[in-house]
C-alpha cells in the first residue's frame, strides 16, 4: 500500500479554531494520559514519543506521560496496553515489530487486530542499507554481484532476531537471490559497533541511528530501503530503484488504544493527533530524526497493519525464522 494512501491533506483532518475549545469542554480527557512505549529510552520509537507527547498534550489540554515498558522486542509494553482499561487514558505507540512481525514468529499474548483500536499512523522511519568499507560495492547491483561471487562469507547484523532489521535482511536475501548469515545483537548500538569493526559486513537500520557513522566514513551507504527516498538523504536511491522492484522495508509508529475504547474518545484523540502533527516544531523535530509524517484515519491504519502483516508473514515463513 503506497504511502500516499495514508497522507491526509491539511483540509482532511485540519482542526478549526474551535478545536481547542472542543477538547477543553469535553469530559474526555479529565486526567493525564499514559503513552506506553514498548522499548527502552533513547531508541527510535522513544525519540518519536518524546517529541510527539509534547504537542499531543498541548492539543488535548492534559499531561501525556511517556511510560517505557521495554522487553521481548516490544511485546511486554504492547501486551500491557491490550490489557488496560478501554477508556482512552492508556495508549500505545505501536509499530512494525510487535504488531506485524512477532505474531508470525511465536505466540504472543495479544491479537494485533482484535485487541486494539487504531487511532492514527504517525510516522515512518527512514531505513537504509549499510555496508562495511571492505565490501567492494557502492550500490545495490554491485552488492548483489559481490554476494553472489562470495557465497557464505558475508554476515549481516540486526538489532535482534525477528526484529524489523532482521526481517529487512531476510527480505533482501529472498528478493535478490543471495545468501548472508544473520548475526543478532541486543540493539542497534552494539550491531553498529561490530559493523564498523568489520566483524559483520552488512546491516539495515534507521538513518537516525547510523548517521554519525556513515557521515564519518566508517560505514558506507548502499541504498534507502523505503518506498520513497529518504527525506534526509534525497540523493540516495532506493533499493527498488536500484534493481529490486517491489522491495520496501521501513519501520513505522502508530497510535493505538485498547479495543473497546468509545468511538467518541477515538475521534477526540485522532483530532488531537492531527492538530499536533501540524505544528512546525514537531514536524521539524521528527524530520531531524529521519521520520516522514504519514497521519491517517483509524480505518487506513487498520488496513495498513493487515497489509504489513501479510507481507512479513510470507518473509518469516520463507526464511524459517524461529523465536
């Protein structure tokens, strides 16, 4: 599903000058809202949450408390929200891993579709394909040629088994017809350290996590992995442009409430998201992190999850990924 399908025009969700009054006069919210981030502080998801919460709480007129509940590749925090009261006061900043990949690798204690009420897609995160300078390739075509000429010699790193960057590597292997050995790490940080050291040779990760390292020349950029070129690296071709039609791998974050949350509350939250995401300070902060803003309505987010889930289920099955 193309990103443009989710981008709403300024008129589509624009709030009138009465929006603030509508929020303040409504019975909801009448106390602080908790935004659960299912990862530890300092990561890409947490970075989005921190800058979003500031403008979100301004739109709602109530405090928004970011609550990091890390563990099990995002599953612990995701489960916590699924089991919360359906009153709109506990929300999830959910994403690709726990909602569209993990359920196909192992049994998870929640249903991504049945246990959540989608509110809005927020951002996609620009993902890039990186290589150690020792790899004799400057683009996707040369990398594929190198991998085919050197079978069973290249390792690719990820921030964890079953995570989005592991699955990006498996998707690339499948579509390019090449082989690489997966080496999982406990996060992007140690994986990038070993990539710079040459202990692994290839890696997918976000622009924000890797920028200092490719700008210093310690690792090199091969391509952007999303449907469109990174807004931060407009001169860098996508993998699809570079010879793998249909390739797309990007992480994303959306806002969810527990299933059963009243429709009126979902509408208030969705309008607050639209208001927050129009603020120049938030848009600039998200862009600096390497994000693209792609707000949506609940129905589009639900369909997006189904589409992404089907895509990654096929990759998991073909790669034989186990927990």
